[in-house]
């Protein structure tokens, strides 16, 4: 029976990839910074630390694996973790995979990466794609926009804000677009690509395209909290986001995320790779969506705590 390694199988997207692999009878191991986080797999998914600072141990952790599914990344720079460190750690992971004899890497990237981009998130993702493509490993690069699902942060926290504030501010005209993809659809795509031998780059987008303003309006209507939507400058919107972040003890939104949204970097002209509509999913979870705030920092700082689920 083949062995596949999933980074972060006790987290968000990695959990869904691991679950689909197990359903197909594949043996799964995980590399994780959170070996004690509650998860649904029992003893079926052995866990090993990343060993980024001990490459020989990382090679041994990957030894015997046929496919590596890489979900490892950080959303923003913060004390204790940065994009630059995430890039170097991922390069170490790719090198270890090659030394360990891994056949294929399925790598989760982002839409519209570019090494010429001034946004570090998109620039770092582009460098990793280039390095993977030149590594000699066979690869599939999946480029999702925004994920949604039971452990979601962005969509949940938009709904959370709609439930708590009488107005909702969008940056500029709010007409920039995004194409959310269901986390199960991304996992299904990743597992399918793991079976392939062909190099590929796929825009992992969902079947619905929203303007940001339209997404907020849609979510407000679905959860029964339609709000007045006001246009604000990116600078003022960022200050409000900072204030909300201090209130909840988290980073609510970053300048780079605002800029990426407004530049339409979370939209592509590609055919959708996912089949599940955000509107259908949100309606089926309307009673729980946004009831509790989902904290990115809590996930990184409380490594033995379960993720909040809807």
C-alpha cells in the first residue's frame, strides 16, 4: 500500500486531503507543528515534526512516501513567523522530498503569483512554484483563491462582522472579484492530482464569482443580517480592521490582503475547478456561520486546541 505525506493534516485544508486519502485506502503520514491538536483520525495518521532545522530528520520523515501534499504556509508576518521563513522552510521541504525519493509533490499555492509583485505573499508563492518546477520532481501546483468550509476564517469572519455591526465597510467601490472554493473540492482535486504523473498548474477556483461587495450582500441576506454597505478608503478600512483585531486579539485583515483583493488577484478567467457553490453551503450553515469569531493567531498559538468549526 502506498504512503502519502500531508503537511498539516490536523489543520484545515490538510485535514480534508488526509481524509480523502484515507477513504481511498491510502496510508497517510503528516508533518505538523501541532501533533497534539485534536483530530478525527485516531492512530491512522502518524505525526512527525517538520524538522526544518534538521534536514536529515526531515528526509527520514519523508522516506518511503510516494506523494507529498504541501499545505504549509503562513497568512501574514507576525512575531514568531514570517513569509520569508515560510519560503525557506518550504524549499527545505522540497529538497528533502527529492532526497527521500518522493515521486510527486502536490503544492498549494495562490492565484496570480508573481515574483515581480510587491506583495510578499504573492511573490513568495511565485518563487516556490519556480523552485518546485525546477526541482526535478513531478508536480501539480494548485492555485486556490479563498477557501470556505467548516473551519473557515475569512467567510466566517465576514458573517461575524455582519452579525455585530450595523454597517459594513468595503474598500473603494468593492467591485473587485473573488472565486471561493470549497475545501472538500480542493482536497478532491489535490488527491486526483496526486494520482497523476503529469506536471500541471491549475487555478483552483469555485463555480461562483462574486464582487467583494456582492459577497458581503449575499452573506448578509443568507444569515438574516442585511447591512448598509459603505465605501471607505483602503487606509481607513485598514485602521478599522486593526481596531477589530485588537478587540478580538487577532489580525483581522492585513494591508497586503486589502491590496491583493483590490487588484483582483483572487480572480482568474479560468474555468472553475470546484463544483460546490458558496451560496448553497452558506445557506446550509446559516444558523452557525459567523456566530463565533475564528482566530488565525489562536490557531498558531494554541497548538493543542481544536479548530473552531461551524
